[in-house]
């Protein structure tokens, strides 16, 4: 296989509810740590739910050097930038080489952007009676601000794109970045997602009654809904030939991805699971793989009654009898549902699972649902020599993305 046609991951970075760096994240996933607890970023007293996957005590200067100004950065911007810097350090690209700046791009998935800052601004404006408002705090309210800050602060001149396809945005950004590299529109891509917690999003999901009043229980008979969270997760992607030439560490590679739309309902998945089925099938075709090649499925697994049932149905339709032999888990049971960052965070999880040889567990699954009857890995992390991982992201609006990752092997997965 042509080394220029293989896109590999050489650096990863994250900050989320259960850890603030990759080494701690890998350990927490294997221990089944739950990052869901009381939210104190804003007042939840009037809501049905009071828990979430909040990043506690976030101090940006612990992650972002004084060389970079935090002025007019939103919480989303700072989370994304912190994860990007960790990914670059991990890839051996920080300080970033000047000769690569012009051909390096950024693709970020997101949603809320700087809404938390906009909410705080409006609250402050009301409390002060409209006197002396500081409109500069709204400079980063738009969702694209995070990609803008990463590109401008690092002087990157390649393609720059922000995706807002709800819960599939981070995964779609990674797939798009892979395409840009394959088509030689960039030499290196920073790709991933970011989502901060904010009142508007939290209120909306409470209004929809989509949140579990306690903590989420994916695939459990008594599941009542998801738990909202926040995170940033960024990957460094580059062609295999370039990575080998500079002696880079290689986590794994993107084998392919698929994107579909349900065209069914704003919040509910297609009852026949057709969009999810076609998304996984498209990813398999793009990867030139068969159902026999998949070793583990990182499920979308939100813990809503409809989603978990629909995803289980889709997996059975795609994989047939083999569906019962493939381990499946919902890592949202640990990290909570990080919306625009979820697909990227689970891509990082897929890389760590491939690298360290384990399948992360679905925690909080206490009573099996007879209609959700796959191997959801509930006994704790399971040791496994993984070669290929399939990761699902199925979003509101019927936006579906499936990405398939492979363990790096010199001759390719089938070589």
C-alpha cells in the first residue's frame, strides 16, 4: 500500500471530566472512572437534573504557556487550545516547525462555542442595569472561534474548518481532515472537537427530558437518559510517509469513515436505524474491510431509551450473527455525552484502546435490557489484542458519522 495513501495519528490530546491529559486518561478508562457528578459551573437549582461531566477547577495557565494571550478566549477556546498543544507536544511538533506552518490545517467540531461567556455577559448586563457593558467578551461567542484561535496563534496557513453537526461534529472533522491529507490539500492536520458546558444547552436537554436525573446508564433496562459533559480532544494527522520520515511515534491510522443522514426527525433517530446502518456500511466500504475485521465497537451509546435500542438494532443488521461476538461499549458512561466533542473524544479512546490492548467498559449497566443484548463489556476493562476499532457518532438532526481506526502495521491491516 502506498505510504502517502495511509493517514496516521501521531499525537493526541484531551481534557475532559475524568482526566486532564492523555496518560491519566488512559489509566482512568482502564479503571472505569466515572466523571459524572454535581455541576457547579452555573446554577442548576431550577433544573430536573443537577449532574454532568464537568471539567473541575480548570485553570488554563496550567496548560497554555504565557506566550499565548488568554484575552478574549472563551472556555471552549481554552479547552481546545490546551488539547491541541498536548497533541502537538505528543507528536514532537511543539514548538511548531516554521517550515510546516503554511501547509498545516485545522478541522474542529463543536456546538456551544462561547455561549457560556455570552450568558455571563447578559447576566452581568442585567445586574448592572445596562451600564458600561464590555462587548469585547463576546468576541469569541461564535463556534468557529476555537479553530480560529488555534490557527492564528500557531500561524497555521492550511485549510481551516468548523463543523456543527451536533454529536457527530468531532468525528466528521477527523474524517474531513483525513480527506484533505489524502488529496494533498494539507501536509498535517489538527482535527478534533470541543464542547463546553453552558446553561442554554443544559436547559434545552432538561426541557427535552433527555437527561437522567442521576447519572446515565447506557444499555440498561432502567436507563432514563444521557448525562451532559464537556471536553476537548484533538489529534495530529499526517501521511504515513511523512510521519516515518521525521521519525514520529505512530498511534494508529484512520482506515475509513462514513457519513449519512436519517432525514427523519430533529432529535429522534430513524426507527428503522437505516441511517446508522448506512453509516457503518459506508465506513466499511471506505476502509475496504469486512464485518469480520472489526474487533471492537465504541458505541454512540447515549443511554436514552430510543438511541440505545436503535444503535443495537443497527449493529445487528450490519454484522448479522457476528454482532454477538464483537465487544461493544459506551464510554459516555464515564465521560458523559460531550456533544460536539464526543466523536473526537471517542476517537482518542479508540487510539488508546488499540495502543494499550484493552476494551474500555460500560459502567453503571446494572440490569440488562432484553432488547439490548450484545456484549457491552460490563465487567470492567477487558484485555484484548485489537487490530480494528469502529467508532459511531449518531447526532441530532440525523447526522451520522462512523470512523474506523486501525493499529499501525508496516504493511497495513491486511499486509
